C-alpha cells in the first residue's frame, strides 16, 4: 500500500511539473481577464464588507463593476448585483441595514440606488438626466445628500441671424468666455454647475439647496440633521485661484452658507466626529509651490480651534476617518513606494496601523489604495502587490486576512516578471533614489537582456511595488525594466518632492541616468539595446533624455509636454500651470519656459523616437506631440506618431486603449532591438 501511495505521489509530482512547465508569459489580450477590487466599505459593526468587483468584457471593450459582500472572515463572499453595467461607491447606512450606491443598471443612466439587505431589493431614488455624485446618509438614515450637475442656459454676446425655415445651415457658433472651458476626460464643459441636493428614501424629486454659479463638493450631514458640511471654492476669483477651497456649513432651515475656514489654500474632505462636535479635513497653506504636503486638520463644528495634527509627518495625509471613540483619526499616506493606514491621536501622536495598500492602477505601477474602518475599529482595504492587482483584505484584532484572490485563475497559467527593489545615489548631488527592477520570466542572470527605462508621470506622483500590466508586458517580451521615483516624486517628504520646483525637468535626468548605470553594473544588461519610455511627466522626461543623450537605441514619448509655452495656454488648467509650475506667465518668463522645454533641444536628437497620445487628451494635448513630430521630421530623425482615437490623457477609457498603448511601444522597441 505504501508503494502505491509513493507511486501515486510521484505521478502527481510529474503532472505538477509538467503543468508548471506549461505556464506561458502574459499576453496583450490578458488585460480583458484582469479584475480588481475598489471601494471597500465595512459595515458599522465590522461584521461584513461590501466592495466593488471590477471586470472587463472583450466583446464590448468596456469596463464593468458589480457589488459583492463578504463576512469579515471571508465566508459567504457573494454578489449583491450582477450584470454588464457599473455599480459603484457603496455607502452603509448608520444602522447597517441599507447600502446606498450608484448604478447604470437601468437604461444605462447613472442613478442613485438604495439596497435593503433584508430583502436584497434595490430601489432607484433618482431618475434625472444628469448622474448624482457621491452620497452621505443623514444620521437617522432617512435622507441622503449628494451633488448633481445642473445645466444652465449659456449666455452669448453673438447676434446670429436665424436661418430661414427649412434651410440647412451649419451648427451655430459656440461662444466661450470662461477660463476653464474644457477638461481632460470630460471634453468641452456644458454650461452649469455641481449643486447640492437631498432626497428621502421614498425617492421622487430631490430638493436642490444651492443655485449659484459655483461648484459644490460632497456634502455630509451634521448629527442633528440641521446642516450640511462641504468643501467648495466660493471666492469671486475661483477661476484664477482654482486651489483656494474652504469648508462651509449650509443651514437647512434658512439656506444660508457660513465659511468655517478662511486661509488661502485647498481645504477639503470634511469628516464629522462620532459625537458631532468636530470636523477633520485635509489641506495646506498654499505658497504656489509645485509640491506642497497635504496635512490633516481638526476643528470644532463652528470652525474654531483649528489644529494641524500631522505637521511632523512630512507625508500627504488623505482619506481621514474617525476612530469610534473620537480620540483619534485614521488616514492613509504614501511612503517609499508603499501606501499605509496611519492613526493620529488628537494629541498629535502618529503611528502606522497597516501597510501594503494598493493595486488600483492596472496600467502602470502607481501605488494607490483605499480603506474604510468600522465602529469596532476593524478595517477593510485594497491589498496590492507586485504580483496581483487590488484584492480585498481585512484587519481585525491585529490580524490581516486576504479575502479575495481575483486573478489567481489567470496567474495559474501565466508567468510574471520578478520585481526587485533597488536604491542608488544620483550623480548630480548624491540624493538617494528608490526604484524597482523587473526581470523577465525564467530570468537567467548569466545572460544579457535588452533594457527599458520606464518613467512615471505627474511629476508629483509615486511608483511602488505594485502590479503593472504595462511593465509585465515588457518583461514578458524579454526586457529587463527599471522604474523609479526620481526627485519630485511624492512619498519622500516635501523637500524631496519640491526639489524640482520651477526646475523641471532638469536634475531628475541625472537621477534616472544613475539608475540606468546601477542596473547595468549588475552585469545582465545588453548595453547595445537600451530603450526609454514614459507617459505624461514621464513623456516630458523621455523627450528631454533624447535631447541630452543618444545612449538609447529607441524611445517612445507618450502624451508629453514638448513646449511649456504652448502647453500652459492650451491645456485644461492654465491658471494652475502658470502659477504653480512657473514663476510667471509665459511672456514674462520666456527663458524659464523654453529652457525647460524639450523642443529647445530637438536639434540634438538622434534617437529613433515615436510619439503616442490620445486624440482627446486635454491635459497634454496632442498638439504637443505634433510639434515634436514635425521638428523630428525636419531634423530627419526616424520618427512616427501614434494617435489613439477617442482617448483622453489616461489612455484607459476602454481596455483596448491600454492594450494598444503597450502593443505600440513594444512594436517600436522590438523593431529597433532586432535591427543591427
């Protein structure tokens, strides 16, 4: 019998070995099979978690999402909604019996729903032409407050004669007189504003509370139900000072609005304390620097007693959520490539609760996460990693439990590249830089591999050890990839982030080239096959790099800024770029704008360079790419331009856009890698 068992074990081992050998590398179309968790929302008593399960459909090329619910121990994990539509932003009622959420499950029109957990029935409360924004429950769980776009009639000074009856004329001219008239991902703005509404559980017509020409932020209720607290920029010069928001209180009896904060800077994200006497919020004193650390504040309900709780942290505080006893506040922050949940006592003492949040960006390894906390101080959060997108995890009584493993099915037969952390010193000033090396599946350090330097955007952003479809595609194609956080990145403090203030791009070039040298020193890089790419701010740096060196065999410049003079006037927020990223307007500081523009150094470029941008990108408009393309053509440099139709700046409006981006970059690099 023992011999039979031994033989059976040997057979299983052989089959397991064969199965392991049959694993193949990640394919471009695998983007349609990847799933991830967002919006984890734990019940008030900490017994259950509702979350959004995101998936894709290869036939319709669409992103969809449904609501799922699980016990905190992972049992009874099952769907609350089903179907090819989008269910998002679940919010528990205070008594834990209902969930408000938004969905386009009916008529493909986004509506506000309430789901009753005892019967599993969902009721649509709204049916307006415009979708509702995020919602909050009143403390008696009988009403919800939310924002919604309200269109208004556009005034025009144009006096256009009316066309004769039955005539076929061109569409009427479009009259624009606003500072901000279009936005990336939104297109040309319709005339109107985000206003505040409330609605009862019976549905019907929502009551509108604000009626002016300002945009209002997500409202929350005071405990007595008599007021709403929200953030907004209600200043007369809000177009020229877009970051100067304050916290306000709307009295529901009189309709009057009172400012609770008054400093110059962005105050937002108000959260009410459990006893209803204090408000936590985030913001900073604005000094027009490119990067400024966002702090966590607390104040009394009337706006008095303002206190900065995270002045000593030197990291951006976000997503504040009160501890149930009211003695402290939980929040999340980024540090050294990781996203963490922190806790700050009202005395100012700070501690870390849990690490490893992330996984919310499938494309590139931006480390973004989300969490929620119950009245019993149990946590639900998105657990990310280099080997998987966001899954659901819980922290209960000091123990972490991973609830989902949404992509274990596809990763059971796909190989992934290994991710290794690396630090080096910049050749410019010895500044320590953090990065990550991704090696191809079945990597052999005794062989030589082609190399890709991939650069993040922002530039005030942070990469980390997070799963990245794009990076893994490069590794699957046989490349060693380096990505990093050069100076200007967030997660390392204000001095590090703001070291590129009015000086970007410049010395971050040395940070990146030092990283390339550090990887080459490991001995497994084919130095004749070095490639470079990056998007947005990474596109700026890629264009900058090819104007400074010809060490790379080919480059792909994705959605870049090429000419800061034109970009600052053509992008979707001119008041921001000219005030925060430059010391003055373009005609006042032409030398500064042009010294920092890659177009200035195009005469030096010898590297075959491809441009790649979405045709509806209003953050780094495609005119920037067209300028560089024309200049490279005039210089007789090998170049091409890839235009992705209907794509905005993120290039992820639809799954195929992300796939096309990665495929285009690999096609360009493979062409030159294979050439002599």
